C-alpha cells in the first residue's frame, strides 16, 4: 500500500492539530470535577507527574508509529510489524483503535450537543435570575426531550464530519489554526475575569497548595487515569496524525509542547471555574454536574454573568469540536486505506456514529429503563467502557509495540533524538509507562 501523501503544512500546524485532539471535555468538563472530587492540589500534583511519566511517553510512542509508517493506523502497524519480523496481526490494533474512537465519538457528540443547548440558553439570558431548582429542572427537561437532544447531536456531527471530509490541509488544519488560538484567547479572558472575583484567591490556594493527607490510593488511580485520558492516547488518533507529521519536526519537542498546552488549558479552566464556585460559596466537589448545573447557577448571580457564561460554553463547544474532528480522522483514514474516497468515508462514519449516538440520546428518556449490563444504561456503558478499558488497553498495546516490537533503528529514526535519547525514552516506556498503564487498566476492570 502506498504511503499517504498528505502532510501538515508546518510544525505549528501539527502541534495545534494534536493539541486540538487532546484538548476537549477531558480538560474543561472532566478535569474540574475530578479535581474537585479528589482534593484539589493533591490531585493536581499527581496528575502532572503522571502526564510526564505515563501520558507523554505513550503519546510519543503513538505518534512515532504513525510517523514511521506514513500510512493509516492499520496499514502502518501491519507494515512496521512485517518489517520487524513480527505478526501482521498487530494491524488489528488499528481496527481496535477505530472501534474505540467510534464508541467515544458516539457519546461525545451527544454531550457536545449539550454545550450547544447551553450556549444558546446563556446567550438568550435565560439563566439570569433563575434559581438552582429552576436550572436543575431545565437541564433534566432537556435530557428528557429526545427531539432537542437529537437535533443538537445531529448538528454537532454535521459540523464535525464536514470538516473531516474536506481533508487534512483544507479541513483539519485550517480549522485548528483558526479555533485553537481562539480557544486560548477565551480561556485567558475567563481567567482574567476570575481574577476579579473574591473567590480567585481561595481557588488558587485550593489548586496549588497541596495537602499530603488528601493523597489516597484512589486519588492516585484517578490521577493516573486522567493523565491517560486527557492526552487522547490509546485510540490511534495520534497515530493517524503522526503519519502527516513534517519530516524535520522534533517529535519530543512537539509532544512536550502539546502536553504543556494541554495541562495549561486544564489549569486555566480550573482557575476560571473554581474562582466562580468559591465566590458563590459552593462546593467544588459537585461531580459531573459541576459544568451544566453548578456553573450556570454561579454565573447567573454575578455581574455580566450571562456574557461570561456564554463565553464559557462557547469555549466548551470549540474544544469539543476540535476534539471530535480529531476522533473522526483515524476512522476516515482507515476507510481511505481500504480505497474509500475521503468524502464518502466521512459520510459513512458520520451516519454510523449518528445512529449509535441515538442510543445515548434515548438513554435519558425512552430507553432510561433499559440496562444492558449491571444496571447501567447504554449511555453509562458507552461513556465508561471505552475510556476506562479500551483506551488503557490500546495504549498498553501501542507502548508494547513501539518499545518492544518495532525494529530499534526504525523507532530511533522516527523519534529523532539520537541513540542516548532513544534509549532513555525506550527505558521509560518499558519500565515505567507500561507498568503504570497496567495499573490504569486494572483499575478500569475492577
């Protein structure tokens, strides 16, 4: 099979694209509430440590495979395995990655549709003057309305697949170059607003003054899992992006820049959110409802609250849009590798994801009483199994392939840091990242 001819036009384009893949619900929705549930600064310190020891090395492994193969994930894995004299069945890892991102995108587009609904509601000023009971009831009514949920799910997927169908340079790169700087601008504006609130000081103290007594085995496990989830590793999406990477770009520097930007986005989002929460005297450990119930209540009572809340949900929509585009790319690349034209591949993937996403939509209404496994709705299953089991399992296989299976000279050339740098990376992946990934996977299976 021929190697792909597409490339990112610049080093900056590659970094923005991979950051776009990494930055999303994990940073702006999941990071604040999981930090709130796990003691603030104690969790943050562990999270950053595991980004360096777990997330970043495995991210480099995934990009490295794509860069060395210069094909779709399935084709790259098969080609590199054959080159190393290993089983060509390794290419099935690419299929597994496509299944993983398919499952994730099916619920991701549904949850991202919530941000569309809340953005429109915030712009209309409907949160202003509303009490906690009214806002909570409004969210529950939205979830129970399959027509509204389906409309937002459909609109979000159309936005996503239209960009993917346009290709790497005209679609993904162009949108990432436009939206990622806008996302950072909105974050800085929100953090600047947070600095004017009375809760800014307490929020900084809560985020950056760790209490060692708050560190428990469960907090450590959650920090490991989030470090893995937030960098979008384990689903071969970054492998597809590595195939488009410019030849002369430094992979470690690019991956390091992405990790730094990813953590920075999470921190700025946390500062903005917890400053408002502390200003209103609310509990930071509100759980998943922090984003869609607690924040509207908190912002509604602040000066210019409707404006700032609108900007916040615009930020959330942009982050989820760039992430969903990058989730769809490896699936489209896989079909392209089978000879399907990009536009048709994007349409096929979009329709299939939309259909499965309807099961998540209906999990809050028509199918609310349907519990396929262990008392969980379909939405519960599709949001937990891919992220807690499939991603760590995929990441484990990717790390093993890059550090143990690939020919050393091929991996060394793709990494591009010289023999000593390669040996350091390989040692960290083999003896630190892989064992930590096993722990994350084991926690997900329990």
